[in-house]
C-alpha cells in the first residue's frame, strides 16, 4: 500500500485522482488532502476517503474547515504546516495538482524528505526547474509526470537512453480557436474560450490551452524533466488528442503513446508506477474509422510558444516571470478586464521589462514572481 497526499484535491486533477484512488482500492491510501478555499468540498472529500488531515491555504478558512471535517480528520492551515505534513515519515508519494505557484514550497519540502513526487503542476518546474531537479537528484527522488504530454514522453522513454533521443514532440489540441481568423480573436469571450473541444479541465488550464500558453509551459517543463535541450523539443497541433506525445530517436524511429483523452490514465500511471493496473478508461476501438491530423502551430496568431522559448533561453528568473504574468493575464481576461489577445500581449510586455537573474535562489524566484504579478496587473487594456 502507498500512502499519498493530494495537493489541489478540489480541482479537476484532484477530483480525477480521487476517482483513481477509489478504483485502486487498498493499493492506495489517501492520508492527506489540500485545497485553496473550497472548504465544503474539501471536507466532503476528506470524509469520503477517510484521510487523517485536510489543509486549506487560506488561514481565514481554518475555522470553517474545522467545523466541516469529521472528528477523525485534522484541519491544517498555512504553507508551513503543510510542508511539515507532506514530509511526514509515513507519506510515500505527494501528488501536486495545485494550479499556479502555491505548489512550489510543499513540493520542495517533500523532495527534501525523500518523497516520490507525482507532478501535475507544471508551474513548479517552470518557476524553479533548476532548483527542483537539483534537489531531486540530491535526495534521490523520482518526479513522475502527470500531465498527459509528459506522461506520454515518460512512457516512450522507458528503457531508452536520453543520449539516443533526437527530439521530443509534444502534441497540442490547438484549442477552440485553431481556425479562428486573427482579426476575430479580439472578440473571443471567456465563455467561448472555456469551451475546449476535447479535454475537460479547470478554467486556468483551459484558457492556457486556448492561447497555447499551456504548451509553452510544457516545453519549459519538458526541458527540466527530461534534460533535453529546448531546440530538441517540438510542438505539433493534433486536434483529436489521441496521440498524447511522441519521442523521435536518432535512427528515425518514433514512439508514441495513444489513448482516449482522459486525465485519469496518466494520473493512475503515476500512482501505480512502475506497475500498470486495469483502469476506469475505456480502451481505443480501432474498428471505428478515424483520422489523426497533425499540423504545425501558427506562431503568428498564437505567439505563446515563441514567448515561452524566449523565457527559457533567457533562463534564470525569466520563466517564473513568464508564468506569473500569464496567471494574472488569464485572471484579467476571465474578469473581462482585457481582451483575449491581451493575455499574450501582457506576457510579452512584462518579459520585455524584466532583467533575468541567473541561477536564482528560491527567495529571488518568489520576488520575481511577485514583481511580474504587479507589472502584469498594470499593463494597459489590450497589452
């Protein structure tokens, strides 16, 4: 039995992870859950899985959580105590599915305590990939990717040497505006942007998919996870979302991981690794005629990939700034403060104002994150 902690349990990944743990039965025991502010849902989850503690990031919600939890479950407030709990001796694996930057500190604490990390929060490696991977090497900790694209690459690389890899090929659905003329993008509403054609995800990730920012973040994450140079990480649009990513080797062979677009599959693989178990996901029916399309991304209409590569090339604090500016821009778009193209215009403007600090400390990274958020909130309407 593995004892696991789920950070971000009330989000889309967290909800799917709890379905997977229920399906796996006695093989997995959830000992702790953490969420942002959804106290009632967190309490319901804690009661259903019988975990020992549940945490909220916002201390103002502590009393409400204590009142809602069953007596067998302890309420936890604040990041310091959360870091102590993910480091507890009986925790085997920490699944981080916190959207945004809040997962960085508990993930680092868990790594230093020798816990296996199942990582769905790409922001952790985007902000501090150099530091996180160095800590993982020092602690002998394995980081198992949960993003469907990185899980696919991870599976394709099993049994192969990175030295034999020519390139990684990350697939992207292209989002709902793949065919939308550039002149019409300014009229995109939050409702239209949240209507993803193939995936059911949280609001932030869905908007990132619509702008291709999500793929930019994934390029940065893949660089740190697999130790592959940025110029050997390609992106291809694949609207069916059946091929989750591919690896091309030096001899020209390409391995791909295919499956129905359902996040429960990569979540389960991370939780049971290195074993494979029967899953909740229906298998592919190849008796049904279908086509698989591939095309290059349109960088002119969607410059997110260019901006991500620019941040990765600058290194240091630039990726953290890229990520933070995007988070603020997405929130401003969802509140109708800026138009859809204002998201990447904001990110570009903030990156242009930033002087990257090489090999930053955690404190420097967090300071750059805070600076970028302040700058992004001030970028004029439309960028």
